[in-house]
């Protein structure tokens, strides 16, 4: 991520940055206001729990994790078994080993 760079700019500017990227819902709200998006029919696909999946869950979207990024299935299971609401918000609805695994479903 760019957290270190953002912190440096915040320090130099003596102001706190307003984050518009994932997992902040600002980006989704902008897209949803421009296009007719039904969250109940929208899926967030990503390879990171703390950005992609968290944003999808925060916005009320179905979430699909691809295990081609930094996230492991063991990490998902740890969050799933936790009683902590913050950790539960990182649990995807579905997961696949690779984005290529969903291609057959898109052809139907």
C-alpha cells in the first residue's frame, strides 16, 4: 500500500488525508451515483481481505476472494472463526483459487 507515502504527505502538510480508495466506500458511492448499480446484484472480486473484501462487505456487496494475492485460506478461516466483528468483516462470501475459476460461470 501507499500508507507510508500518505503519512509523509500528511506530516508535511500538517493535515489528515481523506482516503477515497479501498476500503473506503467513497469510490463505490461515486460509481453507484453515476450508474444504476444494485448492490444485491453486484459482486466485489479481489485478492486482499483488508481492502477488496472489506470494501465489498461494507458496501453490502457479495464478495469473492481470489487466492492469487497475499491472502491465504488459513487467514480467511481464522477471521471466520473469530468472535471479533472487525475480523468477521474481512470474511468473503466465496473464494476461488484463481480468477480463471469463475470463467465457466460467466459463459452461462
